[in-house]
């Protein structure tokens, strides 16, 4: 697991919470089992560009905006205005 994968996963979990979306909502958007979402959100598997695009749509964000949020260091993510 790389630092970037872990950061992106944690930030995506935070964005889900901030937008009041569940892991089940994300699994539905991705067309996968909740177990797959859990694997991604634990940082065990890197997010794909397709997953980022679908997550952005679920959250009502542009994919580029979500990507910028995902790559921000954990302590800096709250400073980024989406």
C-alpha cells in the first residue's frame, strides 16, 4: 500500500461522511459489492479513475475536484475548498 493510496482512501471515506453518503451508496454507484468498497476505503487496493468518476457523480462533484481532494494530505484536506 502506498501513501497516496492510503491518503486517497481516507479522504474518500471522509467525503462520503461529509456528503452523508454510505458505503452502500458507493457500492451501488460503482456497481459492486460492499466488500469491494471496504477494500478500497481501507487503502488495500488503489482507486481506479472510473471509481473516482462514479464517486464524484455520487457526491455531486466534478471528477477533477474530487481527485484534488483525494490527493491532499490528511491534515490539509480540510483546508481545500471543493
